[in-house]
C-alpha cells in the first residue's frame, strides 16, 4: 500500500528500525484508518482488494450440550463496541450476529473440533472450570452434558466479569444446577462492584487450599477466555497454589503443572 500511496510517513513506519513506531500506530486501527491516513486516490478498488487477505473466520465456543438441546447449537457472544482514534468501532462477527442477523436468517458456519478441551471420560472425576466473561461458554455445555448423563463427579465453576447486575451470564441456570447438584460449587469475581478490583485469579489464590485438595483428588482444571492477560494471570495464580499448598518449589510447581497438561488434566481454550 505504501507503493500505491507514495507516503513517506508510511515508508518510515515500515522501515526495519521503526517496528515499535508501526506497532504503536497500528494498535487499534483498521484498514479504513490506513486508507484515511495514507490515501491513494489513483488506486482502483480491485487493486486495494488485491492487497488484502481474506478475513479469517471467527471461532466461538459451543455453549450447549447436544444431549440437552437436540438439533441446536448455542453461542455466547459479546458484541464488541469501543471508541478508538476518534471513531466508533465494532467487532465484525459479534455485531453482525447482534445487529444484522434476525430470526429466520441463515449464517454460514462450520465446526472446528478441539480434541484438547474435553470433559474427562470418567464422569466421577472432579472438574474445576475457570471462565470469565464469554469464556464461560464451554462450561455451560460441560455442566449440561454431565447433568444429562447424571455424572457423579463434583464440578466447580469460577466465573468473573465486571458487574453482578449486568454481567452475570446464565445466573439462573447456575443456580438451578447448584440446586440439582449438577454444579457443586460456584465462586464469582465481579471486578467493578467494589473499589478494589477482583478477578478470577484472585479467587483462585483465595481458595487455594481447596483447589489443591481437588487437584490431589484427580480434578481436571479448565481455563477458557482471554489469552493475553487472563490466562497467564490464572496460570500464575495456579503456580502459587501449588507452591503454597502443595509445598513445591517454583521449579517443582512448574513441573507439576506441565505434567497435568501432558496427561490432559490442565486444559486451556484461550484466544
């Protein structure tokens, strides 16, 4: 595009010594910003299209069990809307589903199986599920599936979001599952409901001894959601739990979690 626009500023941004400058400029920007900031009025529309790659598919975790909802697939979608660089922005897939698709419409979809993120074959084993925000989606499916199969293993959900009043996804369903016994325990962390922000990783540290006891009883530990901050923070909290309550050194705690991963007892679906 620099060739089409002839922009010296863009040429500078693309230089080998300007990677940080380009990273800072490109953060939060979209193709329309490139066209606005570095116009190329003599460029034909097809020339622009030829410079672009295909928009990648957006993958969503399935938030329902086919045993509970025969012939249906449920998704948990948060519409992405924010202001950036002086303009209102929207997530392409999320706002398409939220604003443009109406009942009766069809949307092209495909299934992308994740063989590394599944319930244990033994229903008697405990499971711990950490899913803030829409990361709770697969755990709704997990609990539904175990419930329909009358799985006997304990299940513990650690859910987080900003505010209890607006963001407690599937609240009534979790309460019903607690009453039925399909969900053994529920802990929540709402970050904006008090002066001090509280996140799921804080709950993990707070409940460290109990989490360690569950792990020692063979629990599978699942994490779903944000890969950039949440997942590393949860991993760090889990390392602290293994060190504090398992009596491990930092190196031994890291080895312990690596072993859990290798045998499928520590699974993550992060993005």
